[in-house]
């Protein structure tokens, strides 16, 4: 019983750590140019292709342990499929490595290495 309680507390701590660390604006480069992603405290995200201030995709995310699940909900380039990535945060670098993502474009990247803006 005590071990279960400790394990549950650890999982909550890890989820809280990743959630707090991921909040904010991040950017990364693709063949098409710069992409900005903002993860918000209400578990939504905004994507800005070209960093022109225009939001191109909005979505919801959930963090569980070291994995993030993304679900686009609106935008001209949105994908209807859920995507799962592992999350690694080191200082001002966020690395998302694909576990499963069948969306063209985003899923083809395999890995997104972002810098905190």
C-alpha cells in the first residue's frame, strides 16, 4: 500500500514537472521555415507556421509520464489523427520524438527539436 502511494505520488510529480516545463513558446526549423508552438496551461497548443503571428492550428495535449499526446482541433492544416511523442526537456531545448503520428508533414519529421522563445 505504501509503495503504491509512493509510486502514485512520483507519477503526479513527473507529470507536474513536464507540464510546468513545457508551458510557453517554442520554435523549430523545417524545410518550409520556422514553426512556433505555444503550449498553454489549459492543455491547449497553438501552432504558427512562419512565425507571422497568425495561428494556423490549435489543439489539445495531454502529458502522461514522459509522453505527450497531441490532437489538432482546428486550422486549415490540422490533422484529425492523435499523435504521441516522447518528451525530453533540457534547459531551453524541448525534444519531441515520434512514438506514433500518422499525420503527413508533422509525422514525417520523426523528431522535433525546439528552442524556448
